[in-house]
C-alpha cells in the first residue's frame, strides 16, 4: 500500500495573479532549492537526471547543490526569455564535466544509471500511457515531480479552451491541447492532466511505495500545481 504524506514547502510568496513564465520559473527555482536542501542536504556522489530540462536552470541548480547532473530534453536547450520572444534556442555548452546535456525524448532515455530523477514541468506534456510508463520506470528511486493538477472546479481550468474532459481515459482528468511552443510537448498534439487523486492513483499503479506532497500547492494560469517527491529518502 502506497504511503502519502505532506512535506513543508518553502516560504515563497506567489502573487495572486499567476505570473508569466520567466517570473514563475524564478519562484519555482526557489522552491526547488528549498526542496533540495530539505530532502538531499548532502547530495555529493549522487547522479541525478533532469528530464525535460528545457532552459536547464533546474539542472544547473541541482549541479550547484552538489549532484552530478544529466539534463535531457527532446529540444535543444533554450531560455524562457528566448522562448517567449520567439528567438531560436541556444545550445549552451558547459565546461563542467558533471553537467551533461543530452538531446533525447524522455520516453526513450535509460534511467538505470541515476540515483535521483527530476521530472519538472514535463509529465503533463505526455499522454497517460507514457506517464504511467515513466512513473513505473522511476518507481523505487527518489523522483521529484513538479506538475499541473487538473481541477474541474477551478475557474482557471474552466476558462481554458484547450482543456477537455478525459472521458473514459481510466483516470480522472482532462486532455490538454499542446501548443507546439518551446514549453510544450516535443512532438504531440495532446497530453493528459490528471486530478491530484488520479495522479496519486497512477503513482500507486506504477509501483511507488511513498509519495510526499509538498505543501502548499501553487498556481499556474491553468489552476493548481504541486511538487511531489516519490519514493524519497526517509
Ligand atoms: C514546460 S517546459 C519545462 C522546462 C523546465 N523543466 C521547467 O520546468 O521550467 C517542458 C520541457 O519538456 C520538453 N519536452 C516535452 N516533451 C518531451 C519529451 N517527450 N521528452 C523530452 N523532453 C520533452 C520540452 O522541450 C520543454 O523543454
């Protein structure tokens, strides 16, 4: 039986209105720093993978904290500002041999070499079957997930024309029409957004033993969003 518990989140003040992507990334980076300090105070020697690394700032933070990091994305590396401006992505080359960039689909990336897995802003860009497959490949290994949560009663979710009820999907949630921009699914037109209960049920089905829900959740422009630590250290 999977155990669930709450984990105290950082004292980051979110504005009442959902911030734009650059400001939101900055607040999420502070939350990630807090989580790393809380859960892995001494990460030296551990190898982490950052799936859907995008602009690479979470990977760089984890490296700075002491992890050896492999950053994986289906796209070339980009920055939030460049993505918003529509400019071409940059291919940032780091001199640090312990921060490696790999251009590959997360669904194909072998997770066996890693001690810790980060899935930050990625899982809700995948279809349900791919989410279940990814979660089952992570089960048993500490995994940090930052994801949107579908709440049909939330005004932001109700106002979003790209979300539609996922009737008959097997888990409660919605289908999201992807945009094709840098923040979105690399090669898909639709993804699945589970409710929080459905996400926990998916973790249990995938074989996770424990889920820590970082409290409080926060808000994106589509509704609630939350950090989770699956099968984390005690
Ligand atoms: C919302 S952005 C998240 C970027 C960063 N992790 C963050 O949270 O700010 C989603 C990223 O996932 C990447 N992505 C989408 N589908 C992917 C896939 N199947 N495999 C690997 N990367 C993917 C996109 O290219 C994009 O960089």
